C-alpha cells in the first residue's frame, strides 16, 4: 500500500468516492438503512425511490435548501459508472428494474459502521475463536497418526474432566457479559458472510459480462472461446474464495444443519441477556440461503449464455453447410447438359456392387397356426367392475396450498416437514405429485447430493421412502 496505489484508489474506487462525496452522510445513511440494516439483497425501483423520497423529506424538514433534486435523479446518479454505488438490472420475467448495492460501497458502509462508538466491546469471544482456529490448524494439518491420537486423547481428557464436574453438580454457566460478548461476535461474523456473498456474486457477474463481450466480438473457433471462458470460471471456482463458498454452501444446504441452526438461534435469543438483540438475526440462515442462491443464479446465467452461444454457432454453421450443398447441386445441374470442354463429367462409384447369392436368406415356410375352436361359454358369476373405474387423481393446487400453509409458519420447509403438517391422503401418488409441484416452482431448491426420509399411511400402516432433498422457500425480493 504505497502512495501511487492509494492515489489510484482515490480516483477509481467507488467506496472512496462515496466517502469523499459532498452528500456522503445522506447517501451512506440511505444505503445502509435500505440494504445493510435490512439484510436486503435486491430492492425494486418503486420501493427504493419511496425510501429515498422519505429520507429527502426528513432532511428538507430540517433544512429546506438542502438536497434539491428528486429521488429518481439521486438513484440514477448513484447507479452511474462515475459513482458505482448501486447496480441496476432487470430481474427475469419483469420489466421493473431492481437495485443492489455494490461490494465496494458496502465495504465503505461497513467501515463507517465500525467507526461508531460501541457501548460494549467484547474481546474474550474473539480470543477464544482465535485460539480454537489455531488449535484446529495445528491439529488437523498433522499427518502423523501418533500426534493426531495424542491431540484426540487430550481433548477426550478435557471432556471427561468437564463431565465429572457436571456429575458432581458443578455446572459452569456463562454470565450475561460472556453471552453478549459471544453473540456480538456471532452477529458480526453473520453480517460479514452476507458481504462476502455479494463480493463472490460480483466476481461471477463480472465473468458473465466479460463472456458476453467476448461472444459479441468473437469470430474464431468455438473451442478456443470455450477454453478461455472455462479457464476463467475454474480460476474463480478453484480459488480460495470459490472453494470456501462451495464448502459453505454444501454445509448449509443440509436440512439437518438448517434445523440445528434454527434451534440454536431460538434457544440463544430466548436468553434474558439477549433480550435487546437485533431481531433480524433470527432469520440470518434464510438471508444466507438467499445470498447463496443469488450466487448460484449468476453461475447459471453464465452457463445459459454459453449454451446460447453454442446453439447460435451450430445454427449458423448448419446454415452455411446447407448453402454450400445447395450451390453445389445447382452448379451440377447446370453442368449436366453442357459440360465444359476438357472437364471429365463421369465419376466412378465409391465401391463396387457385389451380390453374393449365398448371402441371401433361404426360404422358410411360415409356421402353421392352430386355432382353438372350442366355443366360449358365458359365465354366470357376478364380478364387480367398480375397481376398473376407481382412478386416483391428485389435485396439484391442493398441494401448493399445503406448501403455502407450511411456509406461513417458517421461512423454508423440506418435503418431509410439509408432509408432517399435511399428511398424504392419497399415498405414493400424492408424494410423486409433490415432486412435480417442486419441479415447476422457481422457489424450490433440489439438492441431489442429499436425501430425506418421508412417510405416509396406507390402510393404517406407515410407509417410508427416501427422496431427494427438496427445500421450499418463500421467494426472494426479485
């Protein structure tokens, strides 16, 4: 970090431009209140304009001559490349623009937030976190079995000592200060994770924009472009940032982990020491999932763009081949009756026609068919035919309503939770229809690497089945 580097950052970095802006307090307060404090990933234009207009009204009540322009003008300025504090885009199947804060502006707001005086600054939890991280680095990077066993034995001895104290009635309980200290560390790390997700998404979005620019001006072979694009994508995915995000996403996508997080958060927020904690932290797991899903959607857009490029190139190449064949056929027709002098017009066949008599199949007489001419006698026994018309029809809308009722009680739910709240009345057919409903629901997430046990009743007997993990969510702001 030398003088020249800082000078370049002062001129080009959007976060630095935000801190140097003449109306920086107003911009920072609006962006922080809309995006950071509310943990919002995207905001539609009407909602953002209403928030900016409310902030303008409050400031003009104190000083009528300040901030003379409209909310729309300020939002347009913040989105311009000269500022770079907001990103404007159109969500799929929508003609209303949405906005998201850029990672650079978010870093500036987080730094400003760190300058505020805090009534309580916890240090013990961070010291314990640092100590545990060092222990984990040293122990789990050790490839000597004896050293690993020694570390595990020490850990087991510590646990045995703690168990013995509890059995003797000596239970160590965290005081209110220690609880607030650790929860403050949890809240800070949770918000940092959301900021990291936005930065990872920005990296993939920059790659997607670069791919679109390359495709628009590409005139070479498809393989060369694909090698270059996949090389850039793998460079991001295989970086420390990409590997860490993939490990976090795989860890969090398990239904058991999500239930564990929910139970721990409910228990922690119920403590008297955390009575004044930020209530938005109760939904931090859902915020993580929405942020991770935004990253995955950006990666999916990159794959879609490559697929479209391949389809367009294949269409153009097929069209060119068809044009060449048509021109060859037209020229051959013109030369058929008036061949040019000195040009041979006869072309030998590519192979000789060889017909071997013994290669033909010998005659085989058709088999004789014996017909049973025994007369059929009518039976006198009555047979119930109602079962032939007893068809099972499952109403998908009823199942969608069942999912919606379950999501009224929680932010997300697996298929097993939906079936527990709404038992299957039509057995396996209803479970299979749930899979069809999830496949057509844009807010449902399939995790093929995980599975879940579901059950239903058939004539008083419980039947269980293992299905891929399906998570229904309530949707995003987009």
